[in-house]
């Protein structure tokens, strides 16, 4: 009998410690903190909720990273096209140095405006 009581007390302590750790580690995902009075089913449901929220958070982060990568690729491509246009403009016909400078500055302004639009 004494052995069963000791095991029960140790089990209660371990459960209390597990609940404390869950509350500490996952507090941003738990709408309500777990308590020792909760049933195992309630705790399991809360942990299931935490897992779903963490998965949603990971998916949002991955989508954001993918979007950033796509935007960077788009910017790099458009920048290259604009740079190629400047080179083509410089190499066509009888352009004065002033005309080339004005066109180059205009393309530079366009690139800067595009960079700012991505922020």
C-alpha cells in the first residue's frame, strides 16, 4: 500500500512537472494554461491544438520565405532587363553623352523606385 502511494505521489509530481514544462515552452500557443486539475483528455486536446498552431506558424513562415525568394528573383530579372536596355540604348545610333546620361539616370531612378516598392 505504501509503495502504491509513493508511486502515485511520484506520478503526480512528474505530471505536474510535465504540465509546467508544457506551459512554459508553448505558452504563446496555449489560449489557456494547462492545470493539474485537467483530465488527460483535456491535456491531449490542448497539445493537439498546440501542434496545429505550430504547424500553421511553420507554414506561414515557409510561405513568407518563398514569397521573398520569388520577389527577389523578379527584382533581379527586371533589374537585368533594365540594365540591358541601358546598354542597348548606349549602343544605338548617334546618342550624345548627355542623352545617354539622362537615359541612364532615368533607368537608375526606375530601379530605385522598384526597390522601394518591394520593401
